[in-house]
């Protein structure tokens, strides 16, 4: 590190010598992991570049349309490129999909019918989907429409219960649902190899069962995506990994063409589907962000590994450990109490380029069963590929750290979190 950089960090950011020393040790420990990430990033970058070239992408595709959005060449090109990169037959990529939960909900509501059963094979899904399915009572849930729910929990060692999946698939099982990322759970995220194993097991029991993946936080972590290993449909958010920090809003669905068609009827209306839908001039940002995504995701991954190793060395339990195989950008740090959780998030906020002066506090966020604190000083509101930290304020006091458009910024988020926690001593 340049001496000028050290002086800047000490003078402007108030970092002490002990933290500097620890940081330098950590950078030596994690160098080999960074080399691995760079190799995956390079492959994915060329994969995206090739897809854009094969689609004959032109600046004409960045133009606006109005009204119903018929013949929106840019929209069609975005979806062609997404489908190509993800090894899918078709895709929906729209700014009117408000978040990842909305994209997932469209898939569930578009595909499932009264009398069908959805089988979650990765335990209970992320909190915001509970109301969609009907695990938690909400108006308009799938449960109200006669769709039933069942689940297979993880084994005690954290592995997927493949035998449990075989036992629970039945005549009513229309869909096997996989949540790739850990969400707010203390478990490993699923690798592409894990997902392929689930697909193979599920389809060996029921050949026509539809396998769906919640791919949020997982895009471009590996060289393949779930739809390249037999998954029928997957969904995610553009203000997470694939938006590269430039997409202003939106979500995507990718997979089998017949399923994408069904989902498009839920997005708009039967008979119209994906033929309509204005993109509001977002095509340029969406595609430029997608082009940048492999690099940005690599930076966020590097930041997560740095965070993990720093807190490991400070005696905290983390998941995943710094040298574990990763399949999402999320890093969990298990802290000691609510005060440390709040200090961690306030430190991460203080490292932000936007709203760094704001102090996040716990609040009753809709869709969660406890107060939640969220640090997110982002250029795009709610962007999880930008540096953020959040946590439910309840035992075992896990804080979830993710994102960073650049490694240096993600690193600063960790350092400021440590600084704020040190103030509690």
C-alpha cells in the first residue's frame, strides 16, 4: 500500500495501526483466492461479450419507444442476450419487474395451477416469499388459489437431503424449488454442481417436474448458470449481480420458452405476454451493466472474502469461511449482540459514497418477523451489488455483508465496520 494511501486512511478515515497490520496480513492470506476469482471473471466476461457480438448489438437498440412498446427492438435484444448468456431458450428482462421477489412470484403464479404442489428442497424460502406461497398468511397467496406447499430441510451436516427429495415428490408435485443463496439462513449456498445433482435426482423420480431456481446473488459466481445444468426456469433481480451496478431497476426470468411464455402472461395479460411492455429508455443501462457484471461481481466476491478473513482473525464465526467454495456474494458474520450488529451496519454506512452521514437504525420492515437494520448508501436505491450490510435484530445476531462495485470500497466497508465496533469497547 502506498504511504500516501496509509496517511489518507489514517487522517481522513481514522483507521489505527493495529487495523492496518491486520489488513496487510489478511491481504497476504487471500491472494490465492483472488487469483481464482479473476480466472472465472475472465471467462464470464468473454461469454457476455460473445453474446452481444452474436446478437449484432447496435446503438439503435438503445432508443426509446412509447405507448404499448410494440416492436421494441432494444427490449427484444436485451432478452436475446440474457437468454444466450444463461444458456436458456428465452428470457424476460423488464424494468416493470420491481424486485427479485416479484420475478420469483411471476414464475410461481405463471406456472402453478390449483391442485399443484410446490416442493422447496432447500428448506423454508426467503422471508418475503413466505407470504407469496402462503406459509405466512397474506392476501392473494398461492395457498388461496389451491396451490399446496411442502419442503425438504437440509441434513444436519448442511447438505441437501437427496433421499428426502425422492420421498417427498408425489403425483401433485408440479415444481421443485431451489433457493441458491443462503438468504437469512446459516447455511452454505448451493454450487452449480449441487444444483445439477438436485435436478438429476428430481427428474429421476418425476421426469416432467419443473425445477426452478431463485438465482438472486448467484449470477457470474461460477462459469455456468443453473439453466445450463438442467434447471427449467430461474429468476433474479437486475439491481443485484447481473445489473452490474448500472441497471436502475428491474428483474429477469430465463429458461424454457414455454415456461417463459406462461410467465409473460402473468406479467402482462394472456394473449399479449412479452409482446408489450415499455422499457422506459433503460436498455442502455441494462446492457452496459450486464457487460460490466462479471467484473463487478468479482469485486464484490473479493470484498466478501476480505471481510470473512478479517473477522475470522478477530475471533468471530463467519460463513462461508474465507477459503470455502462460494456460490453467492453474501458474507455472514456472527456477532455477539445487537449493539455490535448496529455498530457494524453504521460503520458500513459511513463508508458509503451516498448518504454516508446517515445513521441506520433498526425498524419494523414489512415482510420480516423482527426489526431489521440496513446499511445501503447506494447510487441505486436498494442495490445489493453495491456495498450493503443488513441484519435482523435477533439472536444469533448474524449480519449479512454483500456487494461493492469495487474491491477497495468493499474493503473500506469492512474497515469502517470494525472501527465502529471498536468504539463499543
